[in-house]
C-alpha cells in the first residue's frame, strides 16, 4: 500500500454471514496491507468470528428484505452517523440495499472514495410483477444518486448487469467487471467421486427464484423414468423472504421420496465431496452465484440456467449444461445425461475446476478489487 492510498476502510454489508462467506478474503488482504477495517452489518451468528479477525464490528439494525418504515429510517440514520463519525477514507458498499443506504450518506459526507459492488440486480430489475415495475424507476434514481460524484467506482459481476447500469444509471467509465466474490480453491478442491448412487446437490437458500421448485419437478420426472439418483437440498429456509419455500413444502417433498434435505450446511466442501453433480436453475437477478463457483472449484459438473451470472460459470457442453429458465423437462434431461454417464462427469469435472482456477480464484478477485480501491482513491484527488 502506498502512502497516498486510503488508510481506513468501511465495509457495509447486509448480513454478517454474507460478509463472512463472500468478502472475508478481501477484508483480510486489506487488513494485511495496512488498512484499518470496519465491518457494518446485521450481526447474527458471525459477529465473534469477524471481531476475531481484528476488524471493528458495527451492528446495523436492519433486515435484508426490509422492515417497517421506522426501522429502515433507523438503519439509514445509523449508517449516516457511522460515516460522519468515522470519516473513512474508503467505503465499500456490497449489494443494492447497502449501495443506496450507504452511498448517499457517504456522498453527502464527502467520503473520498466509494466502491459499490453490484452482486446481481435482484428481482426489481428482473421480475415482471407489478411491485417490481413500480419500484424499478425509484431504485434506478436512488442508485444514480448513490453512485454519482468523484471517487465513486462500481464493480459488476457479469456483462448483463453492466449493460443495464450503463443505460442511464452509471457512466461506463465508472464500472469495472470483476467476476464474483472469489472462491478459496484450496479449501474447495476436487476429490474422487463417491461410490454408490449418483447424488445431485443444490446448495442455496430455499427460495423460489433460486429454482428449487424446478429441481423438485425434475426429480419427480427422473423418479418416474426409473433413474436411480439422489437429489439433495442443502440450505436454510429464509423466513424473511416472501419468496421462501415453507417447511411444510419441503417436508412433503422429502416424504414423497423426491429429495433429501440437509438443512443449513456449514461444511460446504464436504457436501460437494459427497456429491456427483451440482444443480442451480436460478431465475433470479444473480451476480456470479458463489454456490456455483464453489462447486466448480470442487470439480463438479454444473447444470444451471442460461441467465445473467449463472451462464458465466459454465461453458455449455464442456464444464456443464445451460438450460432455459423454468424448464424442468430440459433440467431433468441434462441431469439424466450426467447421472448415466460417469465418463462425461469426469471430463466436465476437469473443465469445471480449470475454469474456477482461471476465472474465480480468491487471489484474482482480491487483486482486482484492491486495484479498484486504488483507482477510486486516485479519482477522489482530481
């Protein structure tokens, strides 16, 4: 780190678990380079771990999906006071809510450098619902205000999101493409396929837009065709998300013999070591799904949707398959090909690992992001 680089770095993230899983490597690298790191987030299960890393932790009183107007105003005021009191040299805002809630106060406080990471555009930009259509122009305006001004740069994770933002929200020269949040390719590494019946695994929060229903329907079709396979769902129910599947739905799938449910999984590498294929048919506005790059790093062939963010993780027909969104028939067909062809799985496993090493490794993502920090700091001095 040079003498002219920022010294104080403030991360604003929605949830402590998200910061821990998606931005820990970056924060460690910044700390080791001499930055004073503060993490502002909702604190639930990972607060002690974050503090053990010698980061200052500030609890934010908010919910990822939003709460009452009073609660949201309280969170906005908390962030405004934090920025005014700490006066960081650089603020890194992760995901749309943090960009809006932190970007505007940071701009008002004249924070010298701001980096906004768009980790997917979410349902407001991708859904055709009335609620999304009403909110879209408001969010576009808020993002434009939050991302404007000197010293502000925006990182996006896929070209589709960049094109959307270039259309009247952020100037092209302010955007940098960084493919995801990175994966630890030593922790997530290949292992020999387990013996026994092929296992198809899906690891994510169990919400509808992630394509859980399509996986269940594909499992139903595979079972009806007499295909011998196990389908595992690994992830938590998300009660704060109106799109979440209910415990009764999940129990009914398990009772019907369609899927197994592992619940929340802490040891994700172990999940992939005991599985043969990764599936993730999301229809959500993803950035680069971390679950897919973790699976790829473990050498798992992937079946996912031809959607922004998801399509960046797979070379169709080489490291996995892309299927149309909301198409359980195509999903079942590609899964069947992988279930029945071990040689195909092995070829795709090698290609998936190579892609993860070349494009998504932590070292690459961290280096690219630190370079953006330096550029944002230089831009603020103009």
